[in-house]
């Protein structure tokens, strides 16, 4: 409002000076008294101060007050104020309202010239038309630049929003990846350590040598888990990419994984096709290892004593097929149908339902399969026990 107030003050001072000069000049026809001229001059320019905030009200007040101001010939403020209002309505309101205001201005000016025509009426009419056209042209130019800037600001805001959304998505994906890695490392290691610790507690008196082997397995498993946890923490804490990294396990480490599970007390049969690991992308290879690791960990925890596991990894064209099965009863019992609820007359009140587990391990395996556009099927095996079947495309990951 500071700039608009300055414009109003300049127009007011100009009209006051013209009024004083006319009063002091004998040749000029009689002017209205000062207590009429001064308030009317002030009222003529005040609406200009609010031309940006209340554009239509300001413009039509200028047009209304300009009628007595121009009829009394109090100065040029009425003409300039109307021209400024034409520009303001076009820029801040719109072309339709601007056109209506322009027509109202031309009609009002035409009526005033027809009621009280001056000697140079045609000159004044031409000047008024050209002035209105100039103000309209300036308004069109300013309106176009204003619309352009608004469009640029909207696009910048949209880009910032998309960038924030992309950042949130990236952070969520990274948190999910870290959660999967932590779960795979900790759950597997702790499961092996618990089983070995239970076995050592039973064998410590009757078979000290077996207890020592179990304790060595616990120690080696714990050290391996700590090493992987330190690697993950180093990745999280590091800001640079020039520091050495410990390679993550891949499908070639399935033999060592099977040996650790065998030492934990679950016989594992491992069958890997001869051409499976050839040219296998690192991400898919890690996914195969983690899926097998989580499946064998679940067998170790839930299959029960005496259970055996079988791991089959094959390559079919551009798909890696991973199947892990066990013949244990621990997880199968957990999935047996519960007692059927009956109604008041002894009739069954609902169908039998199976409880499918949905822990972090299963979620992590599903996420790993989905990352590469693969599929994962988990459930009871046809002949009893438990089965995990994953298919990971190789072409999509390259």
C-alpha cells in the first residue's frame, strides 16, 4: 500500500496546487469554496490506496466520485484515477470485469461530455479513448506476466512437494531394507545360539565334548552376527563412499549356511543347479541367500525335534526358483484347524480357519521377492511339514 499511497498523495497535491492557482487567477471562472473542493479532492484519491486489496470497490468509487470532481473541474485526479482503475481491474480481477469497467467508464465520460460539452470536446474524447486503450494494453501485459509468475510458483511448489514425497518414499524404502537386514542377521544368529545353548545344557554332564562343540558354535555364530551388525552400523554412520565395505553374503554362501544349520541340529539337504550362480546379479543372489536363511531359521525354531530340511535352487531361463521344505510338525501343528465352534443346537457356527503366520521374517521375505518383481508362496507342504517357494526374475534385476 506504500506505493499506492504515494500515487494518491501526488495526485492530491497536484489537484490542490491547481485549485490554489485557479483561485489566485482572475481570468479563471469562479471555483467552488475550499471546504467543498478539498474534501472532494481527498475523496477522489483515497480509493486508490486500496486498489489491490478491494479492487472493484476502489474502481467503482473512483468512477462515482469522479463525476462531481470532473463536473466541478477540480483537477486531473479524476482522469488519472480512472485510468489507474482500468489497469487495476484488468490485472487483479480479470478480463471480463475489466471490460465491464471500461464500458462503464466510456459511457460515464460520454454522458458528461454530452451534458456539458467543452470547446475541445473531440480532442478530449480522442485523448480519453487512447488513454483507456493504453491502460488496457499495459494491464494485459502486466496480467500476462503476473499469470506467468503464478504458474512458475505453482510449478516450483509442485516440484518441492514431489521432491518431499520422493524423499519420504526413499527413506521408507531404506528403513524397510535396514529392518530386513537386521532381522535376517539377528533372528538367524539368535535362533542358532538358543538351540545350541539348549543342547549344551542337556549334554554338559553326559557328553561334555558335544557341549563344547555347541559352545564353539554359539561363539562363532555370535561373532559372525556382531560382524554383520557392525557392518550395517558402519554403513548407517558413514557419509562417504570411499570407505571399504565388507561384502554381503550371496547364493554362493548357501553351503556354509547349510553347514551351520546342520551343526545346530537340523539335517539339511542342499541341491543347487550347476548353472544357477553364473551371471547372477548381486541383488538377486543376496535375496536368494536371505530367503533360504529365513526359511531354515524358521525350520530350526518351529519344525520340532528330528525334523529335516531340503533346499532346492534351480534356474529356469530368466527365473531363479527357490524351494525350501521341511518334514517337521511344529509349524504344521500351529496351522491345524482349531476346534469348530458350535451353536446352541450343536450345529457348526462357522468354517474351520487356518492361522497363517505374518511375522517380520515372512514380511521380509515377501518384500525381498517384491523388490525384484518375484513371487513368494509360504504354507504347509502337500505331504506335511512346511514349504517356502520363491521365484525371482533375473532379467528385471539386471
